[in-house]
């Protein structure tokens, strides 16, 4: 007699999962807490691997009957990141990948204001550039820009690339939060101009003009005294 082979087909269940963070954007220095969560089918075995910019982050997380898997990412510099999770699959469940979470970590700059007039600028790319948002501890929501044609102009926002005069009634530390600005282009007019700063100090020799040769003076800062 002859025997026939018997084949058993096992249909694996597909899985779906999501990754989200508690805060986006988040301030530099604050731990980033994220949650990976299965949607619908909940595997009882296997592993989750967290990916940060396509690189494994931390050890794999064992999967059990839990629905939420919380992980914390610390000590990331300011910038933009892509975070996601991969389920490795098992005998009964297919592998799966989560959504791509685009996470931003904002840079923070402490600006020390002195009582009286200060020459200030916004060195970061911020979500809300209104003075009431950037300088939340300021007593009034305006500052003064300067235009060679029209003189001083009262402004309610701090645009990057521009300098402003602002008066304070007392010494004040203000924290500006946003994305790092490493290069900027400023439109100038003939005469004196108030220009702003980028996020890091640079030498004046690194500042170039188009066309060349139009800068007719040195660069001046302001200190009370």
C-alpha cells in the first residue's frame, strides 16, 4: 500500500499597529514618551522593535496580551526624526509595521533682557512668531523695527533676519523655542539696517552681500551702560 502526504495550511492573521507620542513638537531636554499600539488583532507572542530614523532603538519589546507598549526616548538633540515600530511576526501572526511618526524636537535659547532698551532678534524658526508668544513674560506685545525710508515701525511679530528695539521695565530671562536656523537671507535697503541673528554665533567675515561691496560700515551691537 502507499501513503499520501498530508499538508496543512496555516492562515496567519495580519496585524496593524500605530505609534504616537505624548507631545509633538517637544522641547529639547524633555524625555519623549511614545506608545505603540495594536489595532484590532492583538498578538500574544513575538517582539516589537522600535526604529529611530531606520535604526534599531533599544532592545526588542516582548509582546504579550497587552495592548499598549510605552517606550521613552531620551537625550536626542534638536531636530526632526522618524519613529516607527515593527512587529516581527510569529507562527500565527504576520509581521507588521506601524505608521511613520514624524517627531520634532525644538531647540531652546535663553535670551537675557536688561531693564531699559534692548536690541533683540528671533534666532529660531518658531511656530508662532508673535511677540506675545515668543516673549511670554514681556509686559507689552510689541517692538520696533527700523526702515531707512520710514523710520521706526511698531511691530507685533519677530521675523527671523530682522533686528528690533524693545524696552523692558526690569531684567528678564526669556526662553525662545523653535527649530535651529543655521543660514538666512536678509533683504537690505540703502542706509542703516537692523539685522537679526541665526541660532549660532558666526564671524562677520562669514556674512556675504549680493552684490558684493554694498556693505558700507562695520557691524554694531548694543549694550547698556
